[in-house]
C-alpha cells in the first residue's frame, strides 16, 4: 500500500475515534438527542465539517469496522465505495486489502 493510502486510513480512523467520543458524551447526557452531530470521517485532516446522523443509523454503521461516514464529494474512490446515501452524508466501505485491514485494526469497538 502506498503512503497516501496509509495516511488516509489513519486520518479516517482518527475522525471515527472522535465521533465515538462524541457518542459517549451524548449517551451520558441527561437529555439525549435523536440525532448525533458528528465530524466527517473523510481522509482529509483539514476537513472540519459536521452533520447529523440518526443514532440508530450511527450504531448500524459502527457495527462494521469497514464503514465510515463522509460528506458527499469527500469519498475516496481509490480506497472505498459508497454503499449508502442519505441527504446529508454518504456511508462508504473500505475496499478489501490494506484499506479494510487498517479500518479493522483501528476500530475502537474491537
């Protein structure tokens, strides 16, 4: 795998970890919301964009370590495929091989 693909994988894993912390804070709130405001999990460290995801949908995606949330246009076609489209975001799946291995190795729920 080239260095760019590794860097993208590490960046996406970092954003996924941040979103997991956001979810933990929301779960601990005395007033939990129906939607979770998360950061885009694209591979660009400069991306700071946020969007809302229904909590059940967030949990469904988190059940598979190869799935990530990104804004439309932020997907990386060389390492992932769009598997679901919502109005505000896409769900992408890391391709088999190194991208999927990095996603699995960095999964905070494993």
